[in-house]
């Protein structure tokens, strides 16, 4: 059946490939659409799609409440995971330990709700909590570490373990003075040296609490850098745990796209460019490049604000230059690979 996208519902299944006005395949046949897919179709100004006939309800008179949109379920699990980090911080303050049951109770449902998400950019744009940066950051790093691990070819089980380690990577900050964590200005040398200790504190807390090597090493090493410029031990490439290399990428990305007491958040595309720069010496190149390659296609359908004050919709990205896509501004298509005078300033959902 052919319908206008205004009538399209979450769960409808497409029967044909759907193309935009320049011939780009936006959604393939057999896609079971979610709210992000509907938004993408709208952004590409697609008016009609073909879907499978919808089954009639067993009892047409029954007043069934519609299922909650996926993004709201994400928000609920996101907030639950944030509350879990708060509980873990409180546990350490009270007993010096974290409870494995608390970790699993709050992290596992988060991964269950986000694992099928196709548009991680959209997910991060939507899941923007007003909670304290440290708590939100821990949850974002857990999500991103899970996805990066999958994109690198790890099994679901291994990706879950790495995501969980990302969730716990900053647990040592519960032993850092709260005023120092929230300080708006630059830390003094003495304060910065104290801040660095959160890696060691985290290692000790996890080893003492749940005795697992992987999350403990991630907590210890997520600020190490491939060229030896990181801390606390100045480790280099081969001596850094592979999971810590993944979490380091997630940690930098999340930190830069978030508002902090001393820094305004950066645009997601800008941050990917910065990660690309850091992949030449500081961050693991394979993890960074897989992350960028997996994230960039999700910018299609997003609004791009350009340096000349105009704005349009990203309709295509190019493998030879991820950061300079094809943008539709009104009726004009602008290929940024041929426009060195223009830059994308910011990306938003709409």
C-alpha cells in the first residue's frame, strides 16, 4: 500500500527501496521503520512510500495504548543508567566498594535498548541530560565503547564487557573533591596531579570490589596515549590494553560533545575531525577510523549550518573526504569537496 509519510507509523515495513531526488537510496526495501527513519524521509523531502499492508487488530473495539516511541525508551534507560552511576559513587563514599549487582542492574538494560539503534549520532543528540557532566559522560562512554567494540568486529559478549568497562571508567572520580571536578577555570598543577589520580583510584576500587581485570585496567589506562604522552604511567601503544584504547576514543568524543564547567560542547562533526587528528600518535588509529567511518553516514538527513550563514540538509557523504559532504541548500546542491571556502559549523537534527 502507498501512503504519505505523514501517515507512516513506527513498525511499518517498506516494500521498495526509497530514493531521494538525487537518486540516493535513503532506506532499503524491507526496512521496519522507526521514528528516526521517518525523520530521515522527511528531511529528504520524500512524500510517499510503499509499505506492507498493516494487520487488522484482533479486537478493533479494544482501546490499545500505542507503544512508547523508541527514543523515549532510550531516555528512560539513559536516566536509569545515570542514576546507577550516582548510586555507585554513593556506594564508594559509604563503603569504599561498588556492588556488581548495581552495575549490571543499571547498565544491561541500557545496552538492551540501544543495541539495535542504527543512528548513533541521533541517539547522542537526543540523549542530552541536564545531570552533572561526570554522570552523563560515564553513560555516554559506556554506550560508545559498546558500539566501537562491535564495529571493530568484537562479539556481542565482548562488546558488552567493553561497554560496561566504559561505563565504569571514571568511577575513581568519586574520590576527587567535588569542587575540583566542577572548577570553571584551569586546574593548578597541584590540582591536575590530584585529578590524574582518579585513574589509579578507579583501578583500586574495581579490583577491590568485583575483582575483574578488564574494567580495572580500563579505569587505569583510559588516559594513556599511543605515543606515551598520557597518564598515569606514560604507557605506549603495545602496552595499553585493547579495551582501554577503545574507551579512550569514546572518552575523548563524549567529553568534547558535552558541556562542562570549563568548556562549551563542540559540534559532533568538529569532534570527529579532532579525533582524526589525534589518531596520528595519540589515539588508536584503527579504533578512531572505524568509529569515524561508522558515524559519518548517520549525518545524512541532518541539518548542517555553514560558515556563510546558510543551512541545508546533508544528502551524501564521500569516502575520500568524510568531513566535506554534499549539502542541499534550498534547491541548490553544494559539494563541499569543491568549496574550500565553506565549512560546516554545526550539525543538528532539524
